[in-house]
C-alpha cells in the first residue's frame, strides 16, 4: 500500500490527501490513518482527516487519544457554521441572495455544509437561483424546501436498470474496490453490459473509479443502498463472493461479519468453526475480530464452539488493552471443560501488568495443581510461571522454568512456545549482563514467529533485539529498528507494543547523548504509556524520565517524576524499583534543599540486589552523593 501511495504521488509537488468521515471508520482504518500521518513527512504529502461530533463516540475517543501521541498531528475542532460563516461562503461562491432568504437557508441546513451544497445545487437546477447567483423573483414566492437527500437519491435509483442496481448491490455488500471482471462474475452479467452501466453510474456520481477499480462514491450511499438489498439478494451475492477468489482477500472476521449481515448464518458458523483457533493471529484485526465475534456468539448453540468464541473475544479485548472487559470474559466461563488453558494464562498476564503477582501466581498454580496436563499445556504454563518469576526479578528460577518449557517444546515441536521460551531467556540474559547470548535468543524467537506470522510476538522480539543491539553499541541499528517497530504497530493495532518501542527509543537516544531528539519523543512515549495498564513499564519510564530531567538540572520536575516512579513501582509490587525510585527522589530533594536527608541514608544502608542492569547507575549516584558530602570512604565503597 505504501508503494502504491509513493508511486501515485511521484511527480506531484506536495499532494494533499483528504479522508472524510473519520467517525465512521473502524479501529483498523483509523490506525492506518495514523500510520500514514507518520509517513506523510517521509513521503512528502499532506494528510487531512475530517470527522464529525455525532454524539455516538464509537472509536473516536480512542483515536483522538492516540492521535495526540503523534507530534505532527494537529487537532482542530471547528464550531458549527453560523449565519456569518454561510454568508461569507455564499459571497465567495458569487451568490447574490437576500438576507431573509439566507436566514431561512441557515435554519434549513442546520450547520451541515453537505446539505448546503446539495440545496444550492437543487435551487440552481430547479431555477430558483439564476445563473448569475441571484434569486429568481418570479419562481421564489415562498422559501422553497428541497426534497431530502434520501428522496433525491431514491429517485435516481428508480431510474436505474437491473444491471446498474446489481453493481451497486455487489459493491455495497463487499465494501471494497472491484475490477470489471469481478463485477461481471458477481453480478452474472456480460462485460459490455457492466461497462455500459458503470459509465452511467459514474455520470450520476454513484460510483467512482481508480486504477481500473470501482467503488461506491461515498459512505452516505452505503446506508441508502443497504435498504435496497432483499434477503434473497444478500444470500445470492454473498454466496457468489464465498465461492470466488475474492473471499481470500477478506480477513476471517470480515468473512464472518459479511455472511451474518447477509443472512448466511450457517456459512458464518462454518467459517468460525474452521478458524476459531487462528482468528486472533491475523494481522490488523483485533477490533474486527471482537466486532464479528460478539455478533456470532448469541447464535452459537454448540457449547464448545461458543466457549471457544468467547475466548477469541477475550483475547481480542486483551490485544486492544481493554483488560477489565477481557478479565470479565475469562472469569465468566470454565474454559478447562473444553481443554483451554490460554484464558487463564492471559488472566495471569493481566495481573502481571498490574503488579498483582499473588493473583497471577495463584491463577497458574491452580491450573497446574489439577494434574493430567498435556505436554503442550505444561509448556505453556511453565512459560507463564517463568514470566511471573522474571517480573519478580527471580532470574535463576525464571531461567530454570523457561528451560524446562524449552525442552518440552523442542521434543514435541511446539514452535510458538519455543519462541516464547527463547524470548524470556533472552530477557533474563539482558538482566544478567549476557548481552551477546540474549541477542541470539531473540533472533531465534523472531525467526520462528516470522514463519508463524504472529505479529504481536514479532514486534516483541524486534523490540527486545533492538535493546540488546543498543547495549552492544549498535545504536544506529537499534534506533532505526525502534522507529520501524512503532510504524508497524499502527498496522497491527498493537498499542502496548508501540508504547514499549517509544519508551525504548527515547531511552536509547538519551544514552546516545541525543537529548534534543530524545525530548521530541518523550511526550509521545508518556501519552502512550498512560493509555495502557502496565505498572512495571510505567515505573521504568518515570525512573528514566526523572534521570533525564536530573541531567538537565530540572530538579523540581525530576523530583515529581521520581515520586510517580515510586507510586508505579508500588503498584507493580517491585520492592527493588520502589527502593531505587525512593533513593532517586530523596537524592534529588537533597539537591533542591541543599541539605542531607536522613531518609536517604536509611534507603541506601541496605545493599541493592545486583541482578538488574540499572544498578550501576544507582551506585554511581550514591558515589556522587558521598563525594558531595565529602564522605570519601563510602564514596569509594559505592564506586
């Protein structure tokens, strides 16, 4: 798609792209808009999005929150056009209308410029407004009320022949661009008839063409045309789509939704049954998966299939970082009855994100205590246990658990679990300063996940590999990779992966000494982190941010960020991070007040555990503190 954009813009100086009706777009389409907003500078075009405040927020709130994380996006909220706005517009368009007429016109269109445009066009066509833009005093005795837009288009539809209407119906069902050949097949018409009808539809501005592909002119028409689709039409056309190569274009969730919307319930059930295990693995579909699944669940009579569908719904919500809703689903059903342990593993993961390791551990232990586990389930649960141990900084135990899972996965050929094991061991190697080894583990994990096309895991592996590259001094590659991960995350709708990548990018730039560029990314990283519920990531970020401000001698701001770090570390139940952030806050407070604080001495009297890559920084600062206090013996000890 990016290549198509680049090609179409070649030779055009600073092209403009305007995308209307953002409030009607799916999360997937909104994420794609954000992706192109990031690419606009690189590809040399200006992107403008237009949205209405309809009262029904749908996906708009989430979109605006994410849009605010992209510095290049300017959000401008326009007020509803009023009398003076309409008068100025009419003047620019060379209309010469009387004040009383304009007042009635403003009241009629009620701030909707599309209705204003249609109304003026209607007045010209009917002779109420003369070619010179003035009122026809003979025709206009009373203020003329035009027929509604719906009536206008319905009149046009009545004039169309069967072939033209079938083209519109097919395009309404598929909601995508189609070639002439595809339209011939789906409408069961000869090419000559299709071309003749397309010509008529284009002239009436019902259909538009681009690069020999045809689609409905605007979103407004979809709603109108849907009312012309009979039950028989829906079944007939969606049946042809199902039996054509077109079906391969559509994600599984879209195929389910299309068949449900068009009365093919049995086909929708069949598609779900065949793909319920893999529906969440598709790129760019978590919101679509969720929306299609909630439609199909009430129709499912088979308990096993219904529970598998509920798991798919919960996993989609988990991927969208809607953790409370996901937990409700995971807690509402005994998934072990159908042999599913994944909901419990995701439940444990949500507890981990919140720093609730007690409930996380209990969730996994409860499943393991039931015994009679299949090897694949044992491996998955061991990976979950290793993740908890890793979060608690119990690196030796985490590695032991991950290695057992690794052996089981190798023996039985469990590729995706093997990749998870490689990833966890790689992280452990980073924390225990075996950076070269960590990189090899991440490469192995990435290779497996790329074959399996599990995009969330791919981004996680790329992120970790970039961290290890940076720690080995390959800063340029590391920074380039973090930026690539952020770009990809807009395509995969992975908000959490984006937050991690933005934070790691900021930290890498700061380590490299590029403070100015680092500060450019900090607001974005902070906003993204605020959108996800990950106390551990938040505590690390605010610890970093405090140090960044400390380097710039912004002591008061640094102190506030360290205090936030203390709060987030406590939420994550991470005693080590809590102690570190407490020390940093007290140390900064000493600088602000210019005096020694006893609480700082108490905090550093007990040694910090050495199994964390941040500890050297802590002891450098402890050494610096004692040097300032002229306590050289303790300074040397810290050094």
